[in-house]
C-alpha cells in the first residue's frame, strides 16, 4: 500500500496519501449533497466524527510532521490544457489569519485526502448533547463537560450517548449532530489534500471531535463521470477512478482508515440516486420538486468503496428462485465438490468492529435485488440477468456462506463506462457490453457479485496486492456459473479448462506488452502494509495510466489459485477459501494470511515442494509467465477444445485453397493445397469456443486471405457475436488490413467503449494511414462522452503531446 522510500515518489505515476491517520481517525461521515446537471457539480457538506487513533492505528497509520511538505504533485493535466506545476502547487486558503506558507506549523493540523474540490468554509460542530444519557456510555469517565465543545480524545459513545451495538440510536445521534451550531476553523486547500487546524490546539487529542466541511466538487473532478445514458438523459456516477473518491468528498484515503457513513443526496424530479448502503433509500419529497435519497452503512469500510450513481433510470425487482432451483444448486455443488466440507461449518465468532454481521446467517441464500437501467434497455437487462442474479447468489451461498450485505442493486451504466463491472457494498455497476442477448458474458456478473466477499468483506491492506480481490473473484466465476447452470463435474471441468485456455492466451499477450514492473503482484514485497515514521506515503503506480487497463492481477491471481487447486484439490481449496472468509471477514489482509491458513489446514503441501517462499518467488514477486503454468494442462482430454482445434484445421485448409496460385506452377508447393474448395465447417460453436477460435487465428504469423476472413465473418455472424469474439475479430481485421471489416471496428469502438482502448493501440501500431484515420474518427466521435482515464490514454496513443492529429485536421479542412 505504501512506498517505504522517503522522497521516492514518482509524481507522474504514484498516488500520494496525505491523511495523517496515525493521529486521528474518522469514525463516521455524514454527506449532504445536491446535484446540478447544469453545472456538473455536487454541492453541500460533509460532517466528520473523529477520535484520536489508538495504539494499533497509530502504528499502522500515516505520520506527518508539522513541517512536512505534503502538498505533493499536482493532479494530472486537465483535458486539452497544459499543466502548470507552479500554478497547481499554489495553496488556496480560506478562513486563514495569515498568508504565511506555514501558518499551521504551531498548531496541530488535521489532513484529509482530496483533489479537485472547492472548499468554502470549515466549522467545528458543537456536538455535546444537552442531558446526555450517561447510562449509554462505556467510558470510565461519566462527567462529560457540556459547557465546551468536545475533543477527539473523548470516545464518541460518551460524547453522543449511545451503545456501540445500538446502531439505530447511533445513526440518529449522528444525524442530529449535523444540525448543531458551529464555529469557523482555519483551512488550506492543496492539490492533494485539505489542511484544517484550530488556533491554539497543538495536539491531536485536543482537536474537535466533529467538523463540517462546506464544499463543491469541480466538473473536471476525476472521481465523478458526467455522461448521457442510452436514452440521451444526463447522469453522473463514481467511476472507481485512480484517485478513488477524493474528488467526491474530503476523506481519509488509506484502506486501513475504515468508517461508517450516512448520505442524503438531493436529485431532480424523475432522477434516482443510488448508493452503496445497508438498506433501500429513505426518500423524501422536497418543496422545490426534488427528492432526497438517504442511505447509511453500519459496517466500517474504506472511503474508496463508496459508490454513487444518479440517473433517470427505472427498476425491476429480481424474482426469488423457488425451492426446486435451490435444491438443484445444492445437489450440483455436492457433485462438483464432493469432499468440500461446506455442509457443516461451525459458527464463527466475529473478531471485528461491531456491525450487523451476516457471516453466520444460514436462512437467506438470496437477498432482495433490483436491476436499474434506462427504460429503453431495462427489458433487455432483465432478460439477460434477472434469472441468474439469484442463481449466482445461491451458488456463492453454497460455497462461501451468506451474502455479506442485506440487498443488491445492479445498475446498467452508460456506454462510456470504462469497466466491465465495478462492485461496491450492496450495489454493482455493469457495462452495457454484458447484455449480449445470448447470456455468454453472464459469468462476469458472477465475478462482480463475488467481490462482495473478496475486496469488500475482506479488503487488501496493501492496495498493490490487487490479486487478493481480482484473482479470487476471477477464480469464483467458473464454479459459480457451473452451479447456477446445474452442470455435472465433467461439464464443469471442460468448461473451466476452456475458459482457462482463453485466459492463458490473454495473459500471454498481456505479459508481452507490459513493462516488468507492472507484472508483479506484490510490488511492495514484505514491506506491504507497513509505514515507517516520517517520509511521504503513496500508492505505488497509483496514477500510472498503463496500470488501469491491465488484467495481470486478475489472471496471474486466478492461475495461482488454479495451481494450488491442482495440488490440494479443488474441493480442498474451496475449504480453505471458506475458512479464509470466516476468519478474516471484516478485516484487511496481506497475501501471507491466505497462505498461512492454507498451510495450517494442509501441511502436506510442503512435502510436494510448495512453500510460502516458493509461492512468493515464482508467482507474486516476479514478472513474466509463471514456470508452472503450461498450456497443455487445459487442452488434454478436453472435448470442447478439441472441437475448436478440428474446426480451426478445416479453416486452415480453406485458407490454403484461397491462397493457391492462380497459374499452375512447375515447382512443387511447400504446403498441400486442396484440389477443390473444402466445405465450410458446420460444427456449431459456443460463444466461448468461438472466442478461442478467434484467438487461434490471432496466433498465426501468416497472412489470412480476404476470402477466408469474409467467410469467417459470414459463417459466425461475427459482426453480432459477443464482445469477446468481436474484439478478437476486430484485431484480426486490423492485423490483416481487411478493409471490409473496418465498419465492424468502428461500431465496436463506438458501442463497446469498456473494451475498446486496446484496439486504438492496435490501429495506431500498424502505422497504416487508413487505420490511423479510422482510430482518429472514432475517437473524435466519442471523446466528449468518454471516461477521462480512457480519454487520456487514447489521446496519448493517437497524438502523443499534440492537441489533434494530422489526419483529423486534414479531414476538417
């Protein structure tokens, strides 16, 4: 999570962490924001409830001395404008008694991570309640001084008068406190943080325990994406950006700084505000015609997992599966994983902060769910997902236990959404790309739902160890889908190996085109998650645009778990994963936790040469393809793969015929050419088999004839195939300069923006003027609605440091 080399931060690639979490922790956020689609801003306030960090938090948190220059590097340059480091680094002040650069040096400074936020004022809120019920306090001191504001050294349970596990009273007290009077505090806004101090307060323990920040987001803030949905109506959503939520609200960014939160979002009439939260929103009609949506969570989570989406969307309830389907999934799980000890799991004693934990629930395999989308595409989304959302939840219940949250909303995002999916507590954003009509990309939804356990219920203490969430979620895709379909063990094995082979090819291609530094799954090594006293803290490669589109952590993490399953058995690995969920739920972990647990449960692994040091050396701490990973492991004895191989050979014969010399030659040809044109293959392929077939064509070094490409397109209707196959078809078109397929590329880049970034690079890499012109025209068509991260990456591919490309300028003239 943090680099250990003081002063070693690369301002162009590394994300600075400014919040001094070793001194003070935010225990609760209360957001009150209104959306303006005209101005592209959210405005309002956030109230923070604070306590001094305990000994453990102080040891693990970020230390910042009063004289440290924590201004950090400015944010990346804004779209279409040159970046001015000097101007961006200039501090903007409010309510300050002096213009001196270090006016706060004699006072304790509370620092929050933020970026692209305009702060108008900061107040100390007097939260000491009159007549507080001292029976509800757990402190040894029952003499809270009600004549003065409260400070961080006082527990919030004492200050507000609630029991730690009385969540209703706790949330009510937080809301009431936001209405209390306040007194101005001094603050300074810097490129990467907000500093707040109170004159005369020199220690964290005497800093106010409640502050309110009045602010407004900026239209160019990178935490929010302002867009138009498929019906042409405006919407806004949190993108899961490089900077997480720090341009949505000032917060403590390090994942160890977990807090609960409440939020009230005011949206125009007809628009709906969706958020991660424990329950459905409580809505209130406002006098001005707008509607207020109120959410809360009682589970402490990092600020980065809060998700918000506001759009003119309609919803459909997801039906609950009947008992027959539930029995089918249970029977299927027992057949596929016969030795998994999942029917008898002891009750878990929770070892985390108090919250309504669901880990021991056995009576709710499916939680209430809804699908949100513009009215025009809601029926398609319901057809694609409604039946399988509860099936996937039931399957995950069989393998992992109760869903961690009491509800789940699935939101179909605009086509500019830069990801296939993005999971947050109780809500999942998915790309319209997943609506294929044939259900072939449904397993990606299973991936996102499994993030409720991997990435949210159990988080990574070191943000650079992404494989702990993405590798596990990828691994759970196949068994979850198999259980949902009711497959036999043999069907599951062949399907999983087929998809493993596709992933193998994807990993191989990615490793060939990725710098070694970004191929390492544990870049912080043994130091991950720790921080020395002093020095700057930052996330390694947290701002590196190349990292945003990589799947190395997904794929290498997946194959590592596959490798372990091969040696201890898939059912046994599932036992380990289930035990891991029960032991570490509600906590942040490093890689060593899962491996320590695995070796405790199956110590005989060491006799097979599998040790923790070996795993680190061969999988986590090195670049390149792991030596133990072999393609033949997924092809041997697989009838699905063999069918694709047979079909591929038939296409090679067809291609040889199409490339035969028009005139007879006396020389004997180097290859056998069929005397007559071979018939087209009639073997029907599944969408995954078609993807593998396209992958095999991409491995060919020889030119494929235009006639063969035309036959391929017509035989498999590639212009309407699922996005995985169409993406590879577009790669083939680019590789072989097949002009009749350029229209397919254009359509893909316009409609499937979540998967199109790589194609821009392919079009530019061939240095063909027509392909480069195609890339520029497509980019100009979608640039205004494109996600900022995608925009910057593609702009760099096309133009480098230039504003516009030569070909596009020539076209305009």
